[in-house]
């Protein structure tokens, strides 16, 4: 019994052979103990179960029961979901490549499986990729500022990330803005506080994009980082004195 004096394992619930248990006796009001009688629980021959595993996601369908050897239609009425991933189908191999799934979700035909034994199907996921954008945050009209690519200047730069939840280091390249400005770091807000440096480790650095009508996730929008600048008194002093005749 548990601390409240109730049977920890309700009557009718099976004890599994080989498992330890302390619930094989009961006690009456006078403290007399009586052992329980155990009866075998039999599985009806031919009953098999098809279960679904969200495999890192959530919202897998309910299990289906069927007679051994019969064909069962795989449930695609409701797709499981996983942030940053696209559900592509089910497979008995939980690590199956997303481009080689046995039961694809986008098939127009009914997907059937023969239950020769109880079977577990795992959701297979395709990771979404995204781009991080780096904005040099310079004023219009400034020349030779931003990111220098062998003499070609650009005010923005992108970094591609293949998988939503993988850890990546932010690009080591930093922008330039003349001799009087010092690059401090990156922020997700223009004219904000420094949050990241070149090489900082980030993960899940994107937001889901959803269809306005269906609400279905259609992709990822990577975050934009804005350069944060300071006028360097030392560099400004050198610039002024260098310009004097």
C-alpha cells in the first residue's frame, strides 16, 4: 500500500513478470496481512497494435489495433509538429533520412501497413534552414563602408544555417566604417545594446513563418543583426592630427 493506505497498483492492472513490486499483499483494519492471488493476463492471439512516435515532436496520432496479418491504413489525418522542422512522413527506423522515408506524408495514395506484429512508426523530420542577416547600419552616402569583398563594398551580409536547432558561430567577418568609428558588436535592435560578437554561438536564431490562411508553417525567417558603432576618441584624435598640414 502507499502512504495513504491505498493500493498502489489498482486491481485489474497487470503485474509484469520480473518486475519488483511491494503491492502483493493487503491489510485489514486489525493489521492482518493477506497475500494477493495473481491470475494470468492473456493477449488475444492475433491482436496487434500500430503506435505512432512523434520522435522529438508532439501531436502523434492515437494507436490503432488490428488483427494480426491485416492491413491498416496509416493515419495522416493530423500531422505531428516540431518547431523548426517539416514533417515528411513515418518510418519504422527512427533515424531514417528524410528524403528516403517509407511512408511519405505528401503521397496522394492511401498508405497501408501489414501488422504481422505490433509495430511502432516514427515521425521523420526535415530540418528547415534559414539565413542570418548582418546589417552594417551605416548612413546613406557613406562610401567604402560595410563589408569589403575584394574591393566591392556591401552594407549587408548573410550567413546560411542548415538546421534550426544546431549551434553555429556567428560569422567572424565584421564591417568597417572609416577611421573614426569603432565596431562594438551586434544587436537584434538598430541603435541598441551589444548582444553578440563575431564568433558568438547561437541556436534557433529564427522565427517561424506561417501561412496567413491555414496557419501552416511554411519556413523560417532568420534574425537580422545590426552593427553597433562608437566614435573612437583615439581614432578621431589621430584623424584630426593627420589631416593638419
